[in-house]
C-alpha cells in the first residue's frame, strides 16, 4: 500500500496537486478487533490491539486536521467474516470498504453490502473453473476436502451447482477446522485412502493442506490428483517436500531466541517471497481504485478546469460526503501502470486466474508450470503441458462406475448416487451407439438391432419358403398327397368296369379325385415369396378346389339316398329325375357359386403382399394381407355350409341296408373335415407371421388326406387286396 501511494503521489496525471497519505491499523486477527480498528480510522482516533478502552467514535466520517483531510475509505476486511461485519457497520455511513482477500460470493449482495468492493475475484469463478475441469476430463467421482467455513462451504456448493447436469458426484466431503487440524487431517487422509475417487477437490488454506499432506504421506497415499484453489496452489512451503519441511520446522523450534541483530534478507518465508505477489497486488489495485475514484470526485466542472490538462483537479479541495466517493468508486474504469484494464462489476472485478501444475524436476523437487488461464467463465487449457500425478500423459480416471460401452445403458443402483450405476444390455430392437448412454433408443419399424445392440439394421424379409424345414415338410406332404391321389385315380381308371367302381358312381369318384389333387396342389401356392398374383391365386384356388370336392361328396350322398328311396313303391321316378346329367349340373352349380364369391372378392378387395411390421423381431414378415376379411369369411363360410349339409345327409344315410354303404365313409370323412376346419379358426387367428400361412396349409392338407383315406382307402383295399369281394353279389348283399 505504501508503494502504491508513493507511486500515485509521483504521478503527473493522477491526482495532480494532491498528495495522498494513509493511516494503517492492525486488525489483530479477530473480527471484533478489525471493527474497532476500522471505526478508529473512520472516527479519526487511534487505538492499539492491547488497548482495553474503546475509542471515542465521532458521528462524522471526516475530520480536518491542520489542513489535511481524512478520506472516508477503508482498504481492509481480509476475511469474509471481517468483510461482512465491517460492511454492515460502515454501510449506514456510506464509507467504502475495499477488501483485498475476502472472496466469498455472499458479499456480492448489493442490498446487504452496498459499500463493499474487492480486488480479489469471487470464489464463484474458481469453483466454476474447477467444475469445468472436472467435466472436461470426465471426472464423475470426486472427493472434497474443505475449510469448515464460508470459504469452503460456499465453494463446494457452487461446484455442485455447476456440475449438476453433468452427472458429477462427490464421493465425500471432509471438513478441516483450524482448532482440530491434526485429527481432522488424519480423518480426511483415511477417507481419501478408502475412497475410489482418484481426484480430490481442495478448498482450504495452505497451512491446513500441509498437515493433510503429512497424514497422507504417513499412510503412503501418493496416487491422487488434487484440484487446488488459489488459497494454496502456489504456496512455496508446499512446493518443498512436505515431510522435509515439517522436520525442518521442528529444528527451528530448538534454535536460540533472536538477538535483534538478525537480517530478513536471507529468510525464506511466504511474507518475504516477492515472486508471488498475489495478495500484495490486490492491495496495490485497491489503492489505485480509491485514487481514481477520488480523482473523479475532485475533478472540476466543465469550464473551471486548467486549460493545460482537462483531467486536473481543482485548485481547492471540495467538501464532499462519503456517499459521493462511493458513487464514483462504482464507476471507476482505468488502466493500471502495468497496462491492465480495471473496473468493478458490482462488488467484483473480472476474474482472471492462471492455471498452474505442480511438476517434478529431475532433481526431485517441485516446480510450478503454467498450463492455462481463466478469463471470467472462459477456460483456456494446454493439456499437452500437464504432468499428471500418475507420472504418465494419460488423464487419471476418477469414476464410481466406468462408462457403459455402446450397446448398453446406465441403470442407477438403488440408494446410491447417480454416478454409480450398472451397465444393462439394450433390449432386442433397441440400441445405444455411444459410450455412457442413459437410455436405449428403439429402432424404426423397418429396422432391428444388430447382435451388439449398437446399430439398427434393416429387418430381413421373412416368409414361408421352399428352402426352410417347415416349407420342405409341407411341400413334401402336398406332393405325396398328389402322388397318392394320382395313384388312386389310376387304380380306379384301370378297374373302372368292376362292380366296386361302378357301384360308387365312377364319374363323381373321378371328379372327386381330381378335386382332391387340386386341393393338394393349391397348398403349394401358399409357399414361396408372396406376390400380387400368388396372393390372389392361393385363396381362389383353395376356395374353389374344396367346394368342388365337397360338392362331389354331397351329390354322391344324395345319389345314395335317392337310390334307396327309389326302391320304395311309387318312387322309381326319383332316381330317373336325379340322373347323371343332374348330378354333373348340381356339382357345377354349387362350384359356380364359390367362383362368383371369389371373383367379386378378388375384384373389389383382393389380398395383397404386405410387410407385417407389427411383429417384433429381426425379421419382417412378408405376407398376403387380407384387405377384406368379409371376402375370406364368405369363402370359408360357404365351404362350411356345404360341409355341414353333406355331413347331415351322410349321417341320415349311414344305416341304409347295404354291405358297402358309402354314406358311412362320407360321414366319417366329413367329421374329420369339419373338425379340422373348426380347429383351424382359433389357430389361424392366434398365429402370426409365416406360421399363419403354415396353419392354413396344414388345414388344407389334413382335410384333404382325411377325405382321401376315409373314402378311397377301403375301396382300394378291396380292389387290390380282396378282389374276390369285388363283385355285384357281395356289394348288393344285405
């Protein structure tokens, strides 16, 4: 302060014609003594730290003494508590208070502390800068050791606020009290040793840190990275080997008392270290800020200033109130002799910090290396210049849980902080394509997740093909049924003149075998990649083939009933009325009805190939979608109506007197047919994808095999294996 005052007094531009003086009082450490000293300066009286009587405070803030004027401005309040007390007491008097060391953000409140200024940046800036470092290096699990006062608690609160959205958690917060520093430091050291956090945040004084480092050295904890606040990061004491310096101080305790002739020139102490003038420079800036505010206050109005220099002061000292100086202090804006811009932002000055890194030299000592700077909220960092505590160029990892790899998501552990989580694989159809994903994203409908769950890939088209086992099985069954039907047809053709074939209406039998062959073959249309024509053909072929088949059976049953009814007196004309021509006409009529239904259905709303995106899986089913359920229902309903009618007629004719009554065979075959298609409906509705097609094919083949074997197997058995029974006498026997 003395240096700054002398420099200003020799300036030709700042306060020309005015010489600054000063009063210096010892605050003595305790805040109440600081208040006593401050009031003594304001009141014009003096007192000492050892004085028992309080000074006689004047109600005026300014007193004139032998032509000198006491400027009502105090540079002091070295701690936050002192700054709060002094500002609240001096506030009603409008006496400006400029602190060079009180850095608590709480002093920014202009309503509570309207007269407070400081030349040290608020702690909020360094807390934010450290938060940016933690986020930049992905340190999500950090320990903290803080001073048990506003400096430590406010700083850690700001740090938590700045990192809230970045999922940075505090593994622990240990506090250090000056009164219990040894026990507190030992407890904090053990906590650091037990924690998985590899980065430790420090907001405390260098004397406390020194004791903490001693305790860490005792338990051999050397692999932690410390984020230091400005309070101790450049301490010369700590740059030395902590253990050595501690032992050295105990040697000093045994030295003889001072004689009074010692010199300070050879003493190495933080107070005599001129290489680190951080606090000293803050006092220097405070004096200059006060001088510039006074200069603005004493400047003459326009027209009264000296013609040689518009910035000169008036030739007389104005009488002014303290609030006037306070107002001018709010608006100071000047350039220091070092070329640095200076101005107040409320109570604060723009924050400027150097980022330094402790690095080991070849000799084993520590040195400070500049690795970046902080300008306000902007962080500038040279990462390549950093030497980490691990001794390598790799950034230390300090996490509770390692980041989840792509294909997984983070799942919080119950009762633990957000930074502690488990990695859960994404579900099928979901992906995460970056490290540390909080959620898995669902793939679009036409895509599915790959095996690693890291990317969405197009879903493969899936349909019942001839190459898969299910398709091969159904194809084999259909081809085998066609071959068997053809073989039966050839047997009936070869033995068409025998009583067995002639007695069972050979023409309808051949037509029935042809329709059964069509039933077997139509199932093949359902297999393979669906197309526009295959979707239309398969349902039409199925519906018409089965109607033709059931129509033949129904006419055969009617013929059996008519034949036996014609044997009664007066009923001879019945069999003549329902002759071969009428039988063929009936089959054609019943089949044409189904053809008309299919034609209307396929012309208005035919089945079309469509991808079934609703089925969740790596494959998307390509199927023939029923655009009109009504059309398909009519086709099935008409087949069911004919089948039920045929079953009823066959059931009525089952006990007619004949050694070989075909009505019994038709009854049994229609029971199987109806049972298959009744079971088909719920199975068809509940199945999905290509299995829907497989269910329909199975129903076609099962009912076709049922009709083939129930009706023609007994006849072929007699024709081929019991030829002696293939005669009219045996067949007509009752």
